[in-house]
C-alpha cells in the first residue's frame, strides 16, 4: 500500500465526505448534469441503492476520503444487464497520484468478477483531462451527443466512451451482486493491487 492509502467499499457513513467532494461539481460545473445538491440522507440512500448490485468505492488517505468511484445501471431494459456506467470524482489537490486510475482499475476488475461485459462513461465536453483519462485506461469514444444538456446558461455536448471488459459469452449468466464477491480472495487481491498503484 502506498503510505496510508486505502481503497474499500463505501458505507452510508461515508455519505457526508463523498457529498463534500461531489457538491462543487454540481454547483460550479457542467461535469455532472445534476442541478441540486442532494441532502446527506438522500445521498446515503442513493449510495445504498447502487450497492445492492454495483460497487461504490472510496479512496482514503490517512483516513480521509480523497476520491470515489462507482458503477451503476446503464439502462433499464433487461438486455442491457451486462453493461455498467462508471463515474469517478477526485478531491481537488489529490490529482496526479493515480487515484482515479486505481479506482477505475478496481471497478473494472470487480465488474469483470461479477460477470459484467461492458463499461460506459459519459463525459461533458470540453473536458480534456477526463477524455485523456478514459483513453488511458482503455476506453474508446463511441459517439458524441451534441447539445445533450443545458446547464449554467449553456448547451453542452457529451461524449460517450465504451470499453469491453471481458469476452461476451454466447449464453451469459446474470451478473452477481457486489456482495456476492465481497470478502473473497479475488476481491481482496484486486484491492491490494489497486492500492499499490497510487503514488504517495
């Protein structure tokens, strides 16, 4: 582990710290199309709902949450069940330490272990840093939705990135919930490898 870095699944108690990271992206940017900062209780419920199926990860440095990432349902139709949407947010001042890459590595490996086949990320344009990041971890652009959303007085394009995270079986099994792979040797090995990726 790099110094006092730790990656783990989030808990409801993490909601205030995670929301503290997320809120400025709502109020000050178009990086997220969400307009209103949710309350801590609502946000904790949101995190809990996601983790019924998907990983929601936090990265701690000396016990303080400095970044988080999560997967979520891509679309509601049943045929999309093997695809997941990814998001990552890093606290200002902690960029450049490969925290985002470590979190995404963990997400992708856990999703693979669960049985997911595809990952999707949507990035508001322009955002060269996020575009470069997604390309660096294997994602490729799959389309641009022009003027997809209106926020902060402007229309914004979004670019869709896609990644096949493992082979597509002829007859796939339904992906497992994250709780079904938690506390397994494979789960622990992924976390340990990710933590070693982060620079002090």
